[in-house]
């Protein structure tokens, strides 16, 4: 009451919101608390004993340096910054994460800053794989991947699982607005180099109303044209933290998760229907959606979402009394198994008739995901969502902090 009234748009469609929040998400608490609760979330993240969900994906910032200066940057990277952590420090963080993880190690996202400015990035990836992390994902703007034709091969050889590629649309007007320079050609070249290295790519658009919200259909077509290397699109509506231009975030600019799902359906001509876009089964239903699809030989798209998943969530375990460790393993393996390329490439030439293995390989090469994550900022931070967060930063002082809390409250 001391703060007065305020509001932030959650959905333009009340019925969508009510139906979505009816999902009964599963919570599996962390293995151990790392801080003590101060009684007011999120002022004692670490995570504290009040946190309800162990991490699926843990972000490791390996640098604060960057080779771009995007007007939109949640990390506000690219300034003088701090000194990069050494390989010994990164090794200690890997070891600590192995201690904190359950039976199946966390999925790791290497982030920054721009991680590829580190020449020892292949060593960092190889170190993580050698220690037993099955899934290591690179969060990158793709500049080095596009400019150095051999670089993707080095990362693939080191054991990188997938490239999470900043990709905001199909014309350079979008990149000039959001990244300050034309970048479409370097993005396409990065994707071509990843294809040559058999390194799968997920496109990651930051979605902003009035800039690239209307470009979803073009990005979807580009995905279908490049399924041999692009395995999904992970939409991220812009959150108003980091280097957001001065001024308050307004409802006129914000893209909600529900508005995004309707735009996906509209701009794909119904190939992706919003009823096929469902919450994940763990965490909080308002955080994200993820669904799998198959591009058929006749050009149509088939949803791979089952009725059980529609009822329980995208990565659900269907047992009536699921083992928490089994839930965590399946939750982390869901991502590991979705964002991979086939072992034989596109495998289009099957004139002699496909074998069973060839048919499975064709299916894998034509599967893709459509997903989205609605991050929070200071204007709509929701403690109930934070307590169920499954995407967490591992900090230099060895705390695990929910992504939205870290970027809104804790990032320096």
C-alpha cells in the first residue's frame, strides 16, 4: 500500500490467460538452498529455501566483453566491464554445478557478453563436456561464426551441443533498429557455417512491437527452408531491462506471450496453431511454451503434441506419481533431444526405398520446435513465477539466481 497502485499488461485476451494458468505445473525443489530467505522475494536469491524449482538450464557468463553495442541488450555488455574469469575459475564453477545438480547434470548455456570474443571458448566447451555436462549451448550474436568459416567446426569438435543464435528477423531494417547495424548477411553466413560443421542452430528473436513482431511469418519460412541445420525458433518478447532506451516501458511496446502465440498462428497461416503451443510441465505456466512439429513431405506441418501433453505440459512425465529425479532428467533431456541434427544430413534421396534407420533419420531431420519465453522486468516482476524459475544464473560467488531476478535486481 505504501507504493500506490500500478499495472502491467499480462495478456490482451482474458480467456487465454485463464485457460493457461489452469495448467498444474510440477515443482521439484533444488537439491540444497544456497542462501537464507529474508522473507521478501527476490531480495535473498541464491537460491533460498523458499525457491520451489531446481534449474533446468544454468547460464555461465564467461565474459562481459562484446563485439556489438546493441540498443537492446539485457546484459548491457560491451563496455569496459570486468576481467574475464580464468579457465581455473570456470573449472571451479563447473565442479560446483556438478555438486549442486541432481542425478542428471544441469543443461549449460554459455553466455556473456559475447562468448566468442574469448579465443579459448573451445577449451571452455571441451572442459564442460569432459566433466559430464551432456548439453552445452552457446548464446551468441553469430558474428564470429559468420566471419570465420572454420570457427563453427572448432566449436563442434569441442563438443558444443547447439547454437542459440540472436536472430531478429529477415531484413536489415530490423537489425539497424535493434542492433545498430545491418547484420542479416552475417547471420545467414553463420548458419551456413554451422550447417557445414553439423552444428544445430536455434533462432532466437527478441520480439518488439512495431519493429519485428510482423516478421514472424518470414522467419518461420526461413526455418522450413533450412531444417537441415535450424531446429527451432525460440521467441523472446523484449523485456525492459539492461540497455533499454531511457523511459518507462509501456504496454504499447510490450509483446505478451499470449499476443505472441496468436501472431504465430496468424502469420504461419494456421500451420502452427496456438492450441498446439503449450506450457512446459515444470516451473510456472506463465513463463514459457514449447511444442514440437514435423515438416511433412507435402509441405504441410504436423504437430507432435499428444493429448496427454496438452493436458499436463510439453515435457511431462505421464506417471501418476512421478519420481522427482525422473522429472528432472526428462525435463533436461527434452531440450537435449529436440535441438539436434540428423546423423545423415537432410537425407532427401531415398529412391531405393528407406530403411527403418533412414526413416528415423528423415524424421529427425524434419522435426523442429516452436517455443517462447516471456522474461519479466521491474514493471511486472512476479514473485510466484520467480520462485518456480528453472532458468538460473550461476554467479561468481556461487549463487544460483533466477534469470529475471538477476537481470532486474542483481546484475551490476
